[in-house]
């Protein structure tokens, strides 16, 4: 009896070094897994932490599957936020590997379903170059993806996903690009943001005060564009007159009109051209009198003497009023050219004035307007209260 007992002790004694020197534990089908602290943990197939499918039971149904419910290939792990925790290494840096390394909330209470890592987490790579390194595991196209998905806390339904993708070699000229793709709960997918591989420094920079820099890391205004190499410009939206007229009108809106070949700004009342050329041709054409009936539009033909190559005309309107007795004058006028439904307008306001015998009051306005293909100018009074003698006329006094 003693002989056999001594032999058993000898076997146990000589086996201890090999047991304690083993730093790798491989779990295959054994469940539940042995509790303890291991320097290395290898899983031969798939791994789940917690009740990932939310059915209240932890079993093989929590393991990773594809959309059809088929087991995913080896090397996949799922983590749930309800039960169980897992830690890799000395996460809290206290020099010991113990329960203090497991996931917890700000108050130090256990946060189940968490995976904490002391140094770096590699997905698809054994050589992580950062705290999180995702290498493509998709042999079909070589893309590497990180999926962010929101959830309605009341129904558990998805509120949509963001897919951050590094494109692989099958993407052709887009290979290496970084894409931000979004998918709605209905399944509609768009790619609102793409960053090309090799994009220069400070392609987009947002400062702490909210200023945005393009090509600069020191934006001085709300939007600061720096060409960097000096061979780029700023290209405005290019639209036709019809497109310009159909868009929402906000005062200060600036576009380039491809029909009139000019910059146009919405001034709150209508579209007007921006800027002035250095040369123009003076002229004098009396187009005629404005109607004194409210909102009656009078069209005037642009004289043939103004060449077809002119793109703008300088329009002058004058209102003149006088009376042999007392009179009050108050009115508003609109003068414009048009391209289809798009109006290029200026407005003149006649202030209330008091006249006596032999005394006349005048108001006038001068503005550049686009010369459109129909070669017409229109004028109307939109509001007018007057007595006595009066007249208003429209002139063209220059072109370019």
C-alpha cells in the first residue's frame, strides 16, 4: 500500500512543473469553461461572451452566425451587454491579473457582457499596430469593416447602421479608400463620405471654435479654403436658370448661372448679377412710361442697337411728381428682366413727399440686369398713392 502511494506522489510531483509551465489553454467543446486566470486563451472555433441573442439562455445559439443563421467561419466572437465579462491582460495596470481587470461601470460595479484588453486587440491579424487593428477577413473583396448599429430601446428594432470600410483590391481605382456607408432600417444604403487613399494633409480640418479649414489647419473664418499648391480654385454650384429658380431661395444664396454665364445672388427679392466688368458702353434709350395702374406689367423691347453679344444692360428708372397744390407721393416699383420663370429684379421706393406750387420731387434707381435671350425689360408699380401731375420712365443707359 505504502509503495503504491509513494509511486503516486512521485508521479504527481514530477507532473507539477509541466502543468504550471503550461500557459496556453485551448477550449474546444468543454462547457462550461474552467474558471481561472490564464496568460493565453485559444479558442479553436467560435466564441461568445454572454447571452448575445437575448433569449435568456447562454448556449451555442449565442455563437456567431451569418444572416441566414449558418455558423460563421472560425475566428468570430460575439459579446453581449447583459451577462459575463472577459479581460485580457492587466487592464487596470495594478500589476496583477484578477477580477479588477474585468469590465465595470464608473462606480466600480460589474458591467456584464464586456471585453477589456490591456494593450491591443487584433481582428484578423496577429500583429496589431494600434489599440484596435482590424485587418480584412473577407477573402472575396478584401474589405475591412467596422459596423455601428443603433437600436430603439423600447422595441429593440434597429435604427440603422454605419459601416466604416477600408476598400480592398477588388474596388479598382477606389482600392484603399475609406468609406462611411449608412443603411436605413428599410435597407436603403448610401455612401455620404469617402476619403481617398493618399489624401493630402488637412484636407478637412475642424477647429475648436467650429471653423472649417480645407487645405489648412488654421482656418480664420467659418470656411477657409487654402489651395496649398496654388493651382486650385473654388468652384461654385453651376445651375441653369430653371434650376436656379426652382431651388429654395435664401438671402445671400450664390450660384453660377450657366445660361447667362454669370454669378447670381438672391438678394431677398430676386436674383441679381454679382460684380462689374471693367469696361462698359454708355448709351441712352428711353424705353417708355410706367403704368400707374397697380401691378400692371409694361414690357419694353431692348433696342437692336445694343449688340447680341452684350450680357448685361444698365437700367435706369426715374419717377417725377409735381402739383400746383399740396400732394402726397408714396410708391414702390419693380424693374426686371427674365429668363423663363427666373426674374432678375431691382426695386425703387418713392418716399412720401409734400409739394407746393412749382415744386417737383424725383426718385431714381440704377442697376445692372442680365440681358436674356428674349431681350426685354419689364416694369410695374406694386404700390402707389399720389395726386397731381406725375410720370415714371425706364431707360437703358449702358451695356457690357
